[in-house]
């Protein structure tokens, strides 16, 4: 075995092989893949091989779609059969809410490139004559997908990788991974050591243990999953067609034709079992092609329902039962991207739908590794979306929940119950007592809205019974004053003589020069793509306070990793809470609580000061995300409840009200503020994102400057627009197509109803020449979109400057 390589991939399942193949396609052929057994011998070989196009996440759908376009071509490309069955798939709906979801996914399918048709029971029966359709009101029919033989497809990609120069070493166990002082990695194997620039954890069911070698607790739980194959059916023996893969939430699983037999897979809604639970979830290192005893009793309630849907399956015996391990992450998406805090250590694991995702994850992760960016938004797979809160207990609870709810429709507003209260502030219980309904971001509990006692949200894709509640919170902020606990923001103190130089080299906008100045700026990749948005306050010549979104905490720390000895980076996220106090009465509420002068001449907009309010020393920033006169008050977490109580008491005479993040979204849409991972992603440059005002070409060299300058000079291929949508009972979520006649010209990124202005608003990326006659497709209905040249609320910022 060679002693050096550019990349070493640990693991030879669908994920690792898919990455090796696509690294070679992108031009990196000095790649060595090491597998301890035979290729596919972990969880790939025993998978059912489903390859659905239908998935509720816009960017994950791109990953699935790419896989479904590659697998049918693999034999032609590599000369080795892949076992592709392009039979299509149908997901069944028994409620109108599920049909709305189908229409939502059908909308973004137009941009992704796969065909999705919402069909009725009669058409379903034409495609599957043996299906009992009682209670079924519709199906989501995707005719470009199907299923594949996992071992054949994996080995076909391996053959293609070898043909392009990749080295694949089988029967060689990796026993350790060590980082050298040079930053290179040494991969220790039974056949010798290999030094590399990049190392990839594609360990599948073994990924947690591989991660532990380098100090990572990879958030994965291995779950047992059953599917069974029936004896041959007489009906199939004389039929020349092939059934679509059926997915049925009512039976918690899938069923299809397997040659002349039937195949049924079950994701039990309760009572699932962790694989190797007697070993803490870790497989035996010498295990290979391992299956567990089948437990028909465990899956019986749902298996019986599947047989009721497909009675011909019940009329024959069971030929074999497959019960194997599959990895699940807390949110069901794979881990594909850089490991936090480790240079050139990549994760490519954690996929519970690894056959469907192996090729697509491989393609887009390879782009990220080779070019520094992927052509799609990878936030949903970035391993840094999980922090220290995602310990083993959290991961196990969330992974069980993900498994149990594999076929549950992800209704807007639906909240997971497992793994809650991982990160809370001292206001969590007091606000809950006031009616706060919580959601989570990066482990933090954040109030969505405040509801009366006994309120139950009516979950649906259309405006629901929270509409009026959020409207009242918005009116309070626009007309009086509101208070919101937004402590989840990631917060950093950057200090030392080199602090200014470090931040200047990382960000596209000029840094604030005056003490107390605040600037909004962006972090770019070397390709000029947006990978972060920071608010920076200068408190001294050598002290900067950096804020970014909660989910970007680990990404920001990775950016700061290049700091020299003359810079100290301190993560103060958990040390400081933050209350946003905003509205035309905000100054009236706060001024009696402080000796500091809060008038504009003494405390201007976009400035920060260290002051005391209600006896609490804090950092007050005159900035907010809702477009009103107001302050962000960054106070020691231990003093947050005391500060809140004092502000509330002072504000009662002014009609103060609590507000949550649903109101924040409505208010920011009216103000035309962009959202990270919505309008601002690694797919987009500042010029395309209508953020040229945050690009300072006159400043010194900074990360991504050269690439941004090329875009600025050569022009753009897409642009961000802001507009009003003629919606009636539903608003934009993101992913909806923008149409100009019969042509798809763009995609919506986010939206919401502006309660103060009475307008449904949206952001979208569209072709640069698409400026008139635009429509968006919302839940299957076309709605006119009128572009707006300015925010519909306070376009000149007069209210914030008041």
C-alpha cells in the first residue's frame, strides 16, 4: 500500500465509494479508499435500495435527484451493471394536509428537475392494480426514481473510480487516525501507515468510533430496520410490468415488487431498537455482513396494515426477513462536510437513506472539498449543525424519534419532543408560563409565539390559528414596544493587537473605525460565496464583539481558527443572554432604567455602548432585526431574568408585549432583511444577493475578494428580488418556483405575511432579465408576484434612527 495520498477515505460503503468516484470526476485522483472488509459489507449490502425523488427538503431533493440520474447510466459509464429499476414511486395521502405537502414538493420539483404529479385514486390503481385504496385521497407520483441493487451500484461506482485512478484497498482495517504538526493526517492501518492532506470518515455504522479517534463524538445512532421478501406471487409471474415503490404513512413503511415476489419494509412508530445496544451502539470491529434476528412481533401492527393495503402479499409465505443496522442522525439528514475544529477532516456518513443519497452526497461533497464550495446549499448536511449539546443521550433520543417518524408528514409548526431543553436561558420557564410555544435552533429553545392557556396549534401548510396571535405581536412592536429573548445568537469576543487585522482579512465590508461603531459584514469563501453573516461592534482598538446566527456558532469558530498568537478568540455565547427591545416606545421604556443618555445624539443608530440598565452591566447595541427603534441588550446570562423583569415593569405603562420568532420573521420580511441559509448561502455571491453595499472593494485584501470582483465586473446569472405575492390563505415557505409564462425562471428562498402592511412577501432568485409577468406556485396554485424596489416598511430607516 502506498504511503502518501492527497485523500484517504475510511469506509467502502455507498457513501465512501460515492465520494471516491466523484472526487476523481472533479480531478482529484490521488485518492485511497480503505475498507476493512469487502466493499458494501457494512450496511450497504443489506439495504432495500430505495431511491425516492420525493423528499421534503429542497436541497436534499437535489442530492436524491442526482443519484437517480446517475444510477441508470452507471453501466454505460463503467461497464458494470448497477441493477437499476426505474419503476417510479408513489407516496399515499389520506388527509388534505398531506396533499398540500405533495403540492409544496411538486412546486420545487420543477427547479430540482424531477417529475412529480399529484394523482387521484383511479390513477393510483392503474399503476398498482393490487392496491386497496380505501381512505386514500391522492398520491405523489414520481416517475424518474425507483430502486437499485445496492451492491451492484456501489461496485459499479468503485469500478468507475478505479478507472479514473482511485486506489481501493480492501481487507485492511484502519486502527487510528492522527494529525501531524504539519496539519497532515496519518491513517494507521493493519497494512501500514498512510499520510494524507485530507481524511474522510465514511465509516457508516462504525462512524462514531472512527470519529472518536480524533476527538469527535459523531452524532449517529445505529438503528435496526426490518424488511421482508415474500414467496413468489402468481400475479407477478404472468405480469410484464413492475410496480412503483409504494410509500404509505399509514403502514409506516414501503412496499414494492421484488422480481416476482413482494417486499415490505417497516419503520415502526414505537418500540424501535438500537443495533448493538448491548455494546452501547458500537458494532464489533470484526463483524461483517451482519444481520440480526428478525422480530416479527415488533413490526406486526404495521405489517398487518401493509398486508391490508396489498392483500396479495398476505396470501403467500415469507421467504426471508432482513433486519440490519442503518445509521440515523438527530435530524435524519446525513453528515457531509467539514468536522468542526479539525482542518481537512471530513464527515461522509450518517445517512439513513444511504443508497438514495450516496451518489448525490458524493458529488456535492467532492465539489466542496476540491473547489471550496458546492453548487448547492449544503447547510442541511453540514456536520457543524450539531454542537456539544448533541451528546450521546441527545443523539440517541433524537435518532429514535427520527426513526419512529420516518413516514410522518413534516407539518409546519410541528415540534419534535425528544432532545428538548438542551440549551435554555433563565427565561425559559418564566416565558413558558406566559404562554410561549417553543421551537429549537442549534439546541436552543426559542419562543415562536405566545398563546393563551389551552391553545393547540392547528398544523397545516396554510395560515392557521396562530395567524392572529402573531399579528398582535407584530402590532405591539410596530405601534408600542415588544421584548424578545434572542439569546441563542452566537457571540464572540475578539481581542488583542491582531484582532482588527484578523477580522479585516475575513470579512467583505469595512470594519467600524470609531469606538462603538457597528457594521454588518459577510464572510466569503475563496470563490466569493457567502458562508457567514456577522454583526461586528468595536468596543476598543483591540476589542471587537462579533455576532452571528445560532446555527453558525461552529462555522464561525472554524473561521477564527487562523488567528495568530496576537489574537484571543473567546466564545461567550453561553455567557451572555440577549433581549431585543424594539418599537416606537422602546426609549421610553429603557430610559428610566439607566443613567446613560439613550437619545440619538448620545446613542446613535448602529452603535454600541457598555452601560448599566436596571443595575445590570451590559452591552447595548442600537440595532435590531425588526426595523424599529430599539436595542439589543447583551447581559450576563445570570442577570437575564432580573433585567427582563425590570424592563417589563417599566414597559407595562407603554403596552409592552412579548413576541417570538414568528413575529420576527414577519417584521424582517416587511423590512426586506435577508436571512442566512435562505437568501445568503454558499451558492451565492454578494453581488447576486443584492448585497453589493456590504462589499468594500477599496479595502485591503480579504477572503473572497478576487472572486467577488470578477462577478462584479463580468455580471451575474441570477439575482435576488423582493416582492409582494397575491396570496390569500397561504404564504411562501421557500423552494416554490417562480414562473414567467411556461418557463421556470427562479426559486423562492423565504417569505411570510407582513401583518403591519397586510402584504404577503417573498424573496426569490430569478433570471436577471425576469422582471415582469412573474408568478409563484404556492400549493399547486399560481399567484402573481409584483417586484418591489424598496422594503414595504420604513424604507429610509427613519424609525430606527428616531
